[in-house]
C-alpha cells in the first residue's frame, strides 16, 4: 500500500519531467469503484496548478471534468498558465494516459486583497461531537480500496446503505497512511490516531471533498455504481489550521433523476470555519 507522508507530491511520486509537465503514479490502494479515486485526480490538478502559478498564491477554485476513463498507474499532467490582472491566475491542467486526455481541470488562484465589504463566515458548522470523541467507521475496502486511506468518524445523519429517508452524511475525516481493518460498522475506538496524516490545505481538501460515498447511498440498501462526471470545489479561505488534520465533511444529495445525481459538500475545520464547498454531477448506473 502506498504510504502517505506529509508531502502529497511524494505520496503519488509527482515528478516534474518538463516545463509545466509532470508525471504521477496512482497505485491500487487508491482505487475507487472502477478506477482512481476522483478526489485524488482533482488534488493532483490542484497541485500542478499551484506549482505553475506559485505555491504562495491561494487556490480559489477547481473545476474538473472527466473526458475519458482514467486508469491506475502512470499518468501525466500538462499545465497552461493564464495570468489575469495583478492578482488572479487561471491554470488549465490536462491529465493524460496513453496519449489520451482523460480529464481536464481549470484551477483559479488569487492573492488576498483589500475590500470595503465586511467578511462573512459562510454557513456555520453543525453542532456535533469532536473528532477525538467520535467512533471510527470502516468503509469496506474490498469494494473501495481507497477507503483505507480515510479516518472517518460519523457524527450526524444516517450511515451508507441503511435505507434511510435522509440523503446526507456528516463525518470528521482525515487522510491517514494506515489501512484499518475492513468493517462496515462503527468501531468503539475513539483514541487519538497515531497514523501519519496530511495537513489540511487545498490539495487535501480536494481529496476529502470526495471521501464520503455518493449522497444517495444512505437511502439504498445495496451499493451501485455512481461515478463522478464533473467535480467543482470552491475555497473560502487561504489559511488553514495545522493543529488538526480533520475536516468536518457534510455531503448531501441535492437531487437525483433520469440517471443523474447531484451532490453538494461542505467542509469545515475543527474551529468551525467553512473551508470549502464542492459539487459533483454523477451518473447513476443502477
């Protein structure tokens, strides 16, 4: 299993092979339903954009579209940089495998600026138990191996595949380097994790935005394929708490009809700050 470290780039062997041109590798431990975890692919495009525009420029948004069927193994990323004015940058990132473009992302970055408009905190975090007092939940890694990389601690809403009337889930989630034993029920272990975790930043948030199952899963009693067609994420801040790797993630299904499903996700830190919002369009293949 690929070991996560404090460097996202090192975890996926992201290597520069030319001007604005990188190679990365995704192993089987990051497999989702039928290919690489979608959040990881989004995160790789964010990392490529940061390296292109400058790592000190805050990421503001990522808009990813799948143009093919990505596979595990080696892939390449090619970036095109578009400075916009004095403070904004747009970076287009193409992801290729076997000389075919399988995904494309537009990443927006921008420096902080002065404004006469008062700051607003956005949607408040729900009042839930802290991650250190919440039980861990084991998603079945035999179905989704990438679940082994997530420390998931549900705190509100139903669990997946419970036949609930509510199509939403809320959990604390951190990226971890140790695969927990496969189990589909909450454990009683609430001790602090000693696993190596990645800190919260725009790259890890892209992964966490896609960490929970599809929003309709609590309403089902058996899993079906619901692949992502497009994923967008918008950042509310460029400052991140380094004291805890956990983000409070609330994923809700906004609507499902005619074989398509839309999920909306909010992510807060342990201080209650809204860090990012995300939206996914999915195909329902079942």
